[in-house]
C-alpha cells in the first residue's frame, strides 16, 4: 500500500498546503561550488592537460587513464557503427522520432524570419535573425544517459543553422552508451568528445588547445555540471538549470483511471523529487485512480522511486470544478500539463502558464517525451510563468538594424538631442546634432 | 592632450592586444553578496516592514523616514502631473520617442504569433504564445535616472500584453526625478513605487503584504541590484545583467571625422569602463579622427569620463581592409556596431554578431539610444554572440500544444514505448502502451 496525499480545494488551509507541496528551492552546496571553481580555474590555466587529468580521475578511465584529449574523441565512424549496430526497431524508432522533432522545429524556424520596414523618409528599421556559431551539448553518462535528450537538444540547434555542434558525454569506467552515440549520429552532431563534469563545461566555455570555445552550452547534468554552467554563464549562454520534473493532470473523470495512474507514474519514476499531481472535480473518480495506483504500483520495475516520489511530493486533489482546476493549474504553471478530458480545448483556452499542454486522453506525456515533435526540455518549478520550452530560438539571436536616411536624421536628431540634454548626456546630443543640416 | 591607443592588425601581437583590451570580467564582491543575501532574507521574513526600514535608511528618506510602504506609492495623478509639467519640447520628444518604440515593438509582436498544424491522422501540434502576468521594472534613481530607459523597458512589456507593470524607482533624499515619472505616465506603467535597491528586487520577486510577486524583473541597477537580481533568478525571470556599454565603429574613411569622434565620445561619456573602438583601413583617416578627438574633447562637459574611458579601454585600429574589419567585428560582437561607410549593406551582410547595427553615416548610435524605435537595452561584453536586444519576446513565453488523436496514439505509442524501454523508463512505455488498441 502506498499513502498518497489527498487534498480538497474547499479546505481552509488548502492554499497553504499546496504552496508547501510545490515549494522547491535548489540548495546551494558550497563544497560543490568550491570544487567547481577550482576545476574551472585549472582548465582555464592548463587546458587539455587539466581536462585529461580530471577525466581520468573522476570517470575512472581504465588502463591508467588516457594520455591526451585526443584519446577521448569519438569519431564519426564510431557513431555510425553504433547506429548500425542498434536493433532494427530501435533504430527505426529513433529515426522516426528525430524526423518528427525536426519537422516541429522547422516550424519554429519559419516563424522567426526577422523583418524590415522602410519609413516615409527612407529610414530603414529591422531585426535580423542569425544562428549561433558554435554550441556545446552536455549529455550525462552512465544510467541517466538518454538518447532522446540528445535528439531534443541537438536537433533544434541543427535546424537553427548552428555552425558546429560539439557534444560532450562522460564515459564512466570507459563505457560508452551506444544508443547515445547512435542518437548523435542521427542528430548530425559535428563532434563528440567523451568527457564530462565541470571540466567539460569549462573546456567548452573557455576553450583549450584542442577544443574551440562555444557560444552556448545546453543539456542536463548533475550538481557539478549545473554549478559549472551557472559559473560560466556570461562568458557563454546556457539553458535553464532544470529542477525536478513535474506532471499536473487535470481530469474531468472520463479517462480510464489506469491511464491516469500510469501517467502519474511516468513522471514519478524519473526521480524521488519528481512531482505528480492530479486535479479532478469528481471524488469517486479520484478514488478509482487511487485504486489503480495501488493495483499497478507493484507491477512497476521502478516502484521504489515512484513510491517515494508520490508519497513525498504527489497529491490527488478534489477541486470544485474544472474551471477551478484551470485556475489552480495557472498558479502551478506545470512543466507538463495533461488535460485529460472531453473537449479539452475549452479548458486549454483558460490556461495561461504551462511548459507543454497535452490535450485529450490520448495525449500522454510519454508520447511528447519521445516522439510527438515538440521539445521535451521544458521549464520546471513554476518557471513556465516566464520561460519557454527549448527551441530553435535558443540557438538564434536577434540584431537590430537601423539605417537612418539623411532626412530621417533631421527629425530624429532633434528628438534625440532634446532627450539627451535632458539626461545630461551631451556627447549623445552633439552626435545627433552634427548630422543636422545647417 | 589625450593618449589613445593605436593598434595595427598586421602587428604580430595584435590578437593578443585586442583580446586583453576586450577582456572584462565583472568581479564578485563578497561584501555586496553578503549584504544582499541578508536584505533578501529580511524582506522574505518581514515583508513591508523590512522594505520600509531599508528604504528609509539607504535612501535617506527625510523627516525621520516613512511609516509604511503606502507612503512610497507614486499615484497616477502624480505621474500625470509630472508629464504635464515638462517643457513642451521635452514632452513632445518623449511622446514621439515612445510612439516610435511602440511601432517597432508591435512588429516584433506580429512576428511571433504561434502556430498550429494538423497531421494526417488528426494529431494537432502547435506552439502558443502568451504574455507574462506581472512584470517589475527597476529604474535607478538619482543621477543615472534615464527616462529613455523607462520607455525602452516598459513599452515592450506593454506591447506584449503583460497584465500588470510595476515600476520601482528609489528616491534618494526623497527626491523624485520628474522626467522619469513623466516617462512612466507615457509608457502606461500600472503602478510606481518609490523604492529601490536589493530590498525592492526582493519585494518584487517574493511579494510582501502590499506588493504582489511579479514573474520577471528587468532594468538596470547598481551592483546591489545586479547581485539581488542574480540571487532571485529562478523564482522570477530576469533580463541580462549588463556590463559596460560599448561602441564599435567600422569606417571606410568617408564620414566626417568629427562625426566619428563624437560617436566614440557618446559611448565613452557613459562611464569610465565604457568601450569605444574604431576599425578603419585608412591610416590618414584615423589620424583625422584622432585630431578631431583632440579638438572636440575640451568642449565636452563630461570630458573627464570620456578621457578615462578612451585612454583605458578605447582604441583606433588600422586594419588591412573593410573585409578584415568585418571579421574583427564578428569576433568583438559589439553591443553597438556602426558601419559608417558608403553602401553599408555590403558590409552588414558580413556581420554575424552585433546587438544593434547602425548602417550609414547618418545612423549615429545616439539616434538609436533614444528614438529610432529598436530597443536600447542590448547585449554587452560579447554576449551578442548568443543573446538579443530586449524585446516583446522577453515578456512572452511559449507553450507547446500536443493533441494526439486516437489513430496518432497507435503509431506514436509504439515508437515511444520502444525508446522508453531502451532508456529503462517502463512507466513511460506502459503509459504509451495503454493507449494502444488491443
């Protein structure tokens, strides 16, 4: 039996209880911060040599470790071989997923084309979109190595037109995850290096003798990697530092309760801190979902993780109505929001904040995690209030373009000078005034 | 006489010298970090009371300070009065600038409409764009209070459709900058509170009894404000932490050298750390610009700041060709790039990285700073390699929309299950498989 928290939105202390349940603040571990600071300084000072030393040590590279960074290169032939060696069904699944991800992200690229317009006096204004030159993708090694993450991080960069995509992936004990290498081959990663940790982040950010510095680093990692990304931010761009994964299911009580139970499990199985919450106006249905949870949990290989996650951070919430469920969903601003209901669009229209919305009972989050096409890197911990899924736009940037005509300089120059004098910036004013005709 | 550094791109140590000149790393001041951590903790624990205490103290509020936060509210009537009291030319200039900024940012909004498409089996995929609910705008008080910054930060938020825009602006010694209040009236800021510093950032991020928490905080501030923004990032979104401002002028030698000298001054007058660099293939022209600098500097009210900035961080660089100038400009990835040349578009086509490009000799940066329309909040310190001007998109976020049809669930479910089993995530696989028809 698993004890899962049951809440009722009519309870006086509901808001307080919900806030406590949602609260998650990543702790700052000063020992990690300190270690990472040291590693970055060493890599900046000693380049390849430091990267090799740290990698040999932290990843327990066998046979006394590698002699140089060259030894960690994983060449195109090796990637292709990994792809060729996959079971046919797995290779086909990866390829179809990649193609669908590519199609969705091409739509993102089409949307962002930049613009330009010419004013009556000939002044031209616009916005130009250009891809990043070079991007680093961090892929965790070992058990948490997910080929789907390689696709989700690399394909948007590729679609954006990034000049060079460099992937780093640690090979603990010298072991390479073949499915990850196959995914790199499919995604068209330009270079793969078998290094990881803060040393790989530092090498990507600042460059070494054999690694050119990149402009942005994306991808998930452990606490050392997250700390290193925070630390190098500014020298390079980074993606969001992800918190624990979350699912919020808003259900009108018409979906098979086994399906909803399994959807909650699929989030909870990620890790003990993952959060799975159900909002439903139907108390009887909630009881059915709970029964499904009790029935299905013993069948799950990762049941211990699921149990801890659901017990510590999960909840089944009885709400007054689907309208109220949508209000609560906006406050939660979940990473994944399933609206498992008849005519889901009516409820989706009420949602302002969610990383990804899964509408209707056939749209399980797991389909989106792998192969629908939209990205599975999504804002966690209520950051969907202000941030977006990873996308092509994360690998592009905008530049304003301003071409003022001689006539334009006459009208704009007077306005600029007036405001510049008002702000006490006389060189700004004079610079505008010099362009005025006498 | 001012000594300004002269470089030649053919020198053996040119790259090294340039790199050293460009290098800028914001130092971490642990005393500031510690003070800010304490202030934020106090505001989270004691709300309004702490904000009032800190404000009375740090801003030297007269008459023994304010009794409550209500006393710091600056109501709509006061904003309107400030606008009405401006000299006519200044009010007209602010209004015209605001209108032009609005028009440009409306174009940004038009570009980003989201999309949706339906696949053959009825599966619907899309991306929805929604505005942020509530945004905080930080405006510095005292001497560095710039009404143009109020327009540049608030108008994109307004155009995006942000529900509520809350502006905080400290009033040192109780003095309110009337031009800033007038700009707030024009921009349509919803609420103005006369508080600042880390305490204002904390109040916006976490909320107090009388301030609702916002979703994002933007706008420039001193080292305490920057530290506080970094610290609250995650709980709320923030804009980039700006480094010193920079201008790079690429000139073919056909622009009046006085104009180029004044354009360099207009950046250098901002602060001693500002950076102004000229790239030009014509040595004689560089000498003319230097003569203009010597001639014009004594006429500038802010000549001491300009002198320090140009001496410490400026340079006049002789390059081999305009082509090489463009290459160097890409490596510098300047915040402001002026291409002061005949037929500037041919050179603009070679530029990959710049916050804003000013094309042709009439496009002085100062016009863009105030009234061309594009934003003047731009990526500094080479971050234009991976980031963009502030824009409407900073006040919007995207949500993926996934509505899988029953038929779609059959094909996608098999792919997702295959990949999920490959990653050892069985609940993911089962969740997809439950939707398969028997």
